[in-house]
C-alpha cells in the first residue's frame, strides 16, 4: 500500500510536536525513544507501532545517536526532507543551548555546592526514567519468547563478557534472520490491542512515496558532504591548520563515524583522545561533562560539545577564550550531527522498499530485541556510577562483573532514585514533573546533608 505524496500532517503542527518532544528528551536514548513512542505512536497516532520499531531498528544500525536519527526518519515519513530537517534540528536544539550555557557556568564557577546538589537530584531521577523506558520498549518489541532470549543474551554479552556493541548487533541480526526462517510470523505486526484508538496516519504497511534513485542519492551525498566539511575548511583557511578548532573539527568528524552504541560506547575513545592525546580536559572532567549531558535534553553524545568548549576555552589561540569556546562547541555539534541527517536522507528511501523482505524484517526484529538488552545494560552502568562512589570487579574465566561497593553507597542519591521510581513507575508522573521534584529534593539534601 502506498500513501499519497505530500505532508501527512501540516509541517507547522508537526514542528510544534517535535519541539515539545525535544523538551522531554532526558535520560539518554532509552528515555528519548520512550517519549517518542508515547507521543507519536500512542497519543497523536501519527505512526504505527511496527513502523516505529522498524525505523528504530534501522537507526540502531547507524553510527550516531539513534534517537535523534529516529526523529529524523519519522520526520521524513511525515513531511519529507523538510520534516526530516525540522525534526532532527529541533530534537537537539534545546540540548545544544542548555549544554552551551552549562559549559560556560562550569568554566566560570567550577564545582559549586549548589550545582552539585542540583545534579544530586537529577542524575538519580534519570536512573528511574531509564528503567521505565526499558520496560515500555521491551513490552512492545519482545513479541515472542525467542526475542526475549535475544534481549537477555545481548545484556549478558555486554555486562558479563564485554562483547563490543557492533558485534552484539551483528549477532542479533543473524539470530533474527535465522529465527524468521523457522518462525515466519516473528516479524509480523502484533494484533492491535483492544481499545487501541484510531488507526495511525502512517499505517504499518504504508510505503513512503519518495522513491530511491541514483540522481537523488548523488545530490543528497554531494550537498551533505559539502555542508559537513565547510566549517572545518573555513576554520583552516581563516585560523590556520594548527588551530584547535580545526583539530576538534577533524577529530569529532571521525568520531561521528564510529559512535556505534551511543555515547557510552564512544566515551572511552573520546576521553582517551581528549585527555591523553590532545590535553583538552583533565582526567576527571570527562565524567563531569557526561553528568551535564545526562541532565540536559537531547542525545548524550552532546558531551562532545562540553569537551570542545572546555578545550577551546583553555587553549583559544589568537581568539578570545569565550569566542573560541562557543565556536568550538558549535563546530563540534555541526560535524557530529550532519552525518546523522545524511545517513537518514540517503538510506531511508532504500530501506522503505525492503520492508516487505521477510529476511530483513527478521534480522531487524533480532536487532530491536538486542536494543532492549543494550538499553538495560546502559541503565545498569548509569545506576552503578550514580548511586555509589566506587565499584569493584569480579572475574570468573571469560566472565567479568562490575558490582557496587556497599560501603560507598551515596545514600542521598539512592533516596532520590527511590523517590523517582515511585513517581515514574507507580504514579506514572510526566518526566518533566519528576525531574523538577527530584531536582528540588537534590538541592535540599545536598545543602543539608551534603552531596555524598
């Protein structure tokens, strides 16, 4: 079934919804995907459940932040190229502005008690929000017991064996393909739940009207590569090859192509290069930057903006430190996210034509199941590094487990996490209200008993 050309929904109305979504995208990819699931699939009924999961599976295969790319993909389905640009830009805009401001506060005031107390409330709240997101995504993606097994195996591979994320995705895709050969209904849409509301504007079996083609692909590729390189070339011409802006532009352009698995997967690589090779940050500052990214809306990979800001502020060259810092942050954001739009606008028309392919659908079903395990592992990682000050490691042959040291529990953070869990999982409060309450609780606890 093909849908007619043109906008599925008015672009202005879509833009309002995308901006509202962007203000709720806290908590990393799990929380962001859950927000889009709730708004786009359940509330507005703009897209069907299986279409949403199919788009998510494709975006998971790509380097870069899968949630931002998912927004770009759905924006393209709704409003074509204009919709993709609007959805993708609005998804990151609040985070860019917020992290730019917080980076300025950091280099000016450092580790003030008030700021640490605020983080004391926000970070544990995100743990609970991620837990809720894992449950929600799992309920919709794990439609067969075999897919539950894929999710559990993926979690174990990451948590116990340290298997690289790309290998987990590749194996999950292979398993999904094999399962689809013996379970033909594995990747078919589940029967709609009773009282599920009106049919979505983009049905599960609808085909996007924009066909792929060599001419279109060549134009998208040429424009995308030109826009991607232009700021770095301009910086080199104006400031010289030795400028920190050029170094950061080249480094983060390369990093944008290897960020499989999201911000956590690439964090060790960025930290090692930024601290040991380039000297842009001190050893402990990468974690502080990640904490700032965790407490602002948008993709967690925005931590690279903090790295660039601090590095350029401290080594501005001929520029004013503040000018260099702001330019570096914006340049890094540009070279990190332009490829995301390129991957979607290039690949989506081709992927759309393959949706009826049972082998591909099975492989993507396996990958989607693996994503549940990956998100759960990231949630565990975040909890370990938020609720305790130190962790230990136990090893048995090829298995290795990171565990909390109980005598280093951050009791104020644990109290806020439990409060957030009740508000999110039991009372089903909206994310922004939970974050507001937990931020206030963090300030009270931090200023009265310390940040722990």
